[in-house]
């Protein structure tokens, strides 16, 4: 075998000297291998502040804290406080390589701060990725989110999901417009109808922080008045935020602001805009391009710079209560913002909630209302129909429409459209006095009485039977059930006026406006369209359907919905008439006749203070299976002054019906206990419930327990 054939093994040993030199030179010139992305094994760390404190997107209470991560040198410039990142979460101590923790699943998070050292003594995992260099979480927003989480016994990550919208890369790449100069201070215009309306606008324009509860006069001018309050705040060089209950109200305020200030001074944040457009508008607010925001519930966290005014319209509307954990209310969030940012606060409505009355009663806010002469001139004439009228008119009783209502409809159709408000069906039946129809309540805890079977009435709060009930109002011993059945009345109206068009507005199809031509507009509460020149008349039917709701707020809510419908009717001087079918002697009906929602709220507040009801007291609802609720109540360390009511069974979710917030899944039977504390102990109650829930989650308990602070439907 020749020497050439003997070197044919193909290895480097048989290569010519010039090829060996070439291989060595190529190895020397090769670059150092880059660290593997997302693990950054072997990568150098940032020279300054190599530790990032991250809020991970894990909405569980026992992990509601910050976690430290190492910052690779290549991510140093982008990994700034407030940006979105991806991190590996869940790796144990056994998965450490080259002094750095590895493993775990990738989840999102936000950098809260950069630090020189970590409090954690062990090895740190590295940041996996900076999703976007756009800082979206400011210190002010983080402080607000923390305050809301503490207020509602929730986790920071859950509140942050409500506060920061999902990212859109295309929206981030587009620059926001340049900010416009502040507008001039507006004229008072219709604010002059209120005693201190002009002074309120002047205070906003001067840079002060007034706090007011505004009782708006009936009519369509409320949106223009809100727009002028925003314009006065912008004139001072500060920002403004307005939260309204629905998209229709937001569109009215948006149109009023555009007419007053022109384009570019504000943005509209609603779900109808779509994810990309909504995120682009949110970024314009965060970047300081726009300083005025009008939106629905989610806009309560809008990152307005130099916030000078927070305003909420119709705070009693249920749409202001968030349905996702921890279910904050927009009014309470704006109250926190007014306190943290030391800015002005405006709560406006045609009606008045007990919470609004409490703000005035405590001195935290000042009332902003018109005189009685102004109220009488703007409100319609309100007429009542009670049981005595129905007793004299048996035919109308059978048709569920009294003679007075027929006359009001006939007269109203001569001058324009007529609104017919029809309550929804399906309220849980509760008991009331058969003679005066006052709601029947437990003698022990003042909870509502209900009759689920043929036995004695039972309290819906503490579960005790009430076998010897008598009415404290009239002394009667007879009870009756509250019954709802109003759709047939609306159908009869259509048959009674065959030549008149009938329009409907409800959950399936909500009308925004209707023309001034004669028509019957049948609407459920909250879906009433606006007539161009106001309705000629309005019928508020089946008042007992709303007054008999199984809720502490039944009277307040009925009055709010009646006044909201009546505010769309023409003033009394233009023959505007409202007919309400309910017992005339009841407090909400009398408040409607006098158009005095503030007086009703003040009296309700005094009674709740005497009985220890919210909002004077703080209350939490604990619901779940009987075993889980009992276990939770046995382990939680409640404040010494806490009182537990119940537990009592929760009405089951019927198959095929939508599941209400807090209701059990279909087929499951839950119980609910109410925990009540006096004023001053609300923070301690929320902290105790949060600690107990976190410990329960850490143990891996399978049975869910739901905790809600200040539930809107306590019975």
C-alpha cells in the first residue's frame, strides 16, 4: 500500500500542513457563541442595576408579590421600569446551571423597578424577553392598582389586567399626535342654573380641586355641562377623566366635547372602538398627547397625566360595577384617584345614591344643586296610580293599565312620542305586607323574608324562620308575594292603538334616539332612547315589580330608573306628564312626585346608619359550597367587631339561563355568608379575607370560595 493510500482516513492528521493552518485560523476567527435567547445561559449581566423587580401575571393571592430577575446585558437598554417582559416562572432550586436558575414556563409581567441587589439570597433567573420597550406601567398607575387591590381584597395582577389593555404592536409603532395647547376657559352657560355652578367652573379653571355631588336638572343638557367641566379643567393645564355607564352616554359626552373644543382635545375609550384603536388611544393618553378621556367602566384606570378632575355620571347604574375579579366599582376607584392625585371630583346624576348622600353628609364633598323653582320648571308633572284607583277600575286592573294611564297616552300622542317603561321579569320573589306592601324583613338582622316552600317565611340573610311576623308600618299580620308580569301590558298598548307605530328598545335591540312624531316607545329600564324634543308623556308601569326586588337598594333603584325615564320627558310647562303605577304613599313614589331624589337618599342613609347597613358599614359576601364556606369562616381571623350573617342557600342557576356574577355553576348548590363590620374596620376586614384566601390557595384547596367586598346585591 502506498503512502498516499495510507493517509486516506479523512482525519485532520493526514491533511497537508497548509490545510491544518487554514483550519486553525478559521477557529481562531470564529465569534464567541451568543447566549441562548430566553435562557441567556452564560450571558453577561447589566453593568448597573442588574436586578429587575417584576410583577408577574399570576392572579393568585399567595403569589401576589414582586419577583427578582437578572437583567442580561443585551436587554439593559430596553428593560426599563414599566415595560412588558416575559419571564420563566416556576423553576425550583434544583434547576441551576452556571449560577443561574433555569426552567419554568414563560409568562408575562411588568418591570416595576431596577435594583443593584436582590433581597433573595439564591440564584436568579434571567429576564427571557422584553416584549416591548414602551413603558405602560407608571408609578402613579401602580399605586392606584395597589390601592384598589387592597380595597377589594384582590390580587395586584388581576387589577392590572383591568387597568392596562392588551398590547397591539401596530398601535405602538404609530406615533401619537402632538398635544394641543390648552383651550380657553368656557362660559358657564347652563351651569348658571345651579347655585354654585359658575363658581365650580371658575375653581376648576383656576387649578383648584373642588369636590361636588351634582344633582343634574332633567333634560338633555347634562352632557354639555360635563363637557364644560372638562374644558375648564383643560384650561388650567391639567387633565380630566369622565366615566359614564354605557356607550350611548359616552357618545353624547363625546359629541358635546367635540362641539365645544373641536377635534383632538379628548379621546373616547369604549369597547366599541376595537382592540387596536382602543390601545392606540390609550397610548396617546399615556404619552401625554391627549389629556381628556371619556369612556365607560374600563376607562376608570386611564393614565391621564396631571390629573385635575375625575367625574362619574349616574353612579347608581349597575354597569359601573366590574364583573371581573376583584370586581371594583368605578365610583370607588375614582374616589381613590381623587385622594391619591389630590384632584377635583364630580359625581353627577339625575338621581342620588346613598353613597353620594354619604359623601355630602361626611363633608368630603359639597352639594351642587339648583333651587326648587328651577327644579319645578325643568321637571314634568308626575301623577300616581295606586290600589284605590285600580279598585275603582276593575277593567283596567284586568288589563294592567288604569284609566289615568290611558288618558295620558291619548293626550301625549297628540303632541309627540310616549315612553312606556316596562320592568324586566324574573326577579326572585320576596315577601311584603299584604296591606301596605312594605317589604317584610327579619327581626334579628333586618334581612329580607322569603318563602321558598309552604313553611314559615325564612330570612334571606341569616336563615332564621319568622313565624310570628307583623308589619311595623301598619301592624298587619298578612304577607303576600311580589310578582312580576309586565310584558302583557306593553302588548295591550300596541293592540289598543293600532294606528300608532310601536317601537321597542331592550336588551336585544337598544335604540339611541327616536323622532318627534307620535309613537309608542316601549323600553326596559336603562334602555330608553332619547326623543329629539323630549317625550310628551311617560308611563312607568308595574312599580311593584321594581319596588319588590330582593335587594336592599330596591327603593333607591326604582326611584333612579323612574327619574331617568322622567328626565327624558318635556317640562311641565310644555305639558310633559309622567304617570307611575305604584302605591302613592310609598317613599320612592313621593320622592318622584316632588322630584326630590336627594331627600330620599338622605333618609335612606339615616335608616341604614341606624341598622348598620352599607354604605355606613362595610360588608363582604363569602360564597361557595356549604363545606367550603364553613371551612373558610372557621379559619379566617376576622376583626373583633365583625358580625357574620348566615350562611344561607344561594338560588341555584337554572339550566339554560345565563349565570349571574357570584351565582353557582349550573347543577351546584352554594351557600353565602355576609360579614359586616362597622365604620373604620373595612380595611381590616379586606386584609383578613385576603390573607385567609391566600392561605387557602397555597394549600391547594379544590373547593372554590368566592369573596366579594361590598356586593351590590346583598338582598
